[in-house]
C-alpha cells in the first residue's frame, strides 16, 4: 500500500473539513451539486474515451494505492548471479529459473535466452512488450487527468445553473439562498476533486509508470548480457548505469 497516496488524500480532506468546522459541514453537502459534478464528469469522460478504456482504468488507478514497483537496485544481484551461473555452467543451467521467478517479464526474458534465441531478437521481443506497457499506462493516466479537467468545468456549469435559478426567482427571497448555495458548492466540489484527487493521481500513475519502465529496461539489459555471455563484472557495471551513484553496490570485492 502506498502510504503517501492515502495520507495525501485523507490528510487533505481532513484539513479542509477541519477548516470548515464540524458544525458547518452539513452546509457543504449538496446532492444536486454532487450529481452535476460527478455525473457530468463521468459522462464527459465516456464521450471522450471508449467505454472499455474507461473501465480498464480502474485497475490502473488501484496501482496508485496498492502497487509497489520493485527497486531497480534490488534486481542487480539476481541478474549478476544468473550471469555467473550461465558463464560457468552454460545458459542451460538457468532452464529451471523461469518457473521459480515471480516476475513474469524477467521469467520470459530468461526463458528466451535458455531457448537459444539471439540477443537481438530477445531485445526486440522484450522492448515491444515495454512499449505496450508504456502505452497502457499512458492511456490510464490520460483518462484520470481527463476527470481532473472536466470536474472543474462541470463545477462552473453548476454555478451557472445556480445563478440562473437565483435570477429567475429574485422576487422570492427564500429561494435565493439555496440557489446561491448550489452555485457555489458545485464549484467547490469540482475544484476539490480535480486538485486533491484526479490530477495528483494522474501524476502518481505517471511516476509509477516511469519507475516500472526503468526496472524493465534494466532487466532487458541484464538478460541480453546474460544471453551474450558477458562477464558478470561487466553485467554489473552495465546495470549500475541505471542507478544513481549512491545506490551502486558492487558484488565483487
């Protein structure tokens, strides 16, 4: 679970509720305003994207809360060990490895190497998979960003509706207050959802995608080096290029 995401949303909501005050909170509850903002935002996103793509965003959003990307530094000792075994005993010494790995991407790469495929072909296969992963993540982040763009727009639309209702009933003082509340609360809902939920979630998903792609590119470099029979020291040095200097720890003393 990503504590930062949970803490950010819950903490932000808590601060806003605290600033409003418990006794005044009921004043900010408006079902019509919520219908305009949430219903309108969802409708606009469905118009903008295929229904299947919008549904496919739900598992991607879950990654912002629960998914944990593997650390790139933690993969290097494993790849160096595979390189040592392959160089010492031959690539077939790794034939049992794919079934033991919990990372399907790495397992696929090692299996291709064990099957004797050329390094260039292995690279092509794995890089194609990375490109499709990047496209899926990009699409998910764009859809979440679309929610963040449309929510304030429908907040403003609700404000216009409230103002129209108010102006049409200026002769009835009792109707001015509810209409004005509708006008202002819809803007509040739209701004809150956009700036505390949707836009930050889109940014988190983009960061998660960048981190995951970095790890997968490191794995590709490691698998290609293993398939090419590189010296384990060379493999380690190649993989260290993916890390900032302070995270580079050598296996060889």
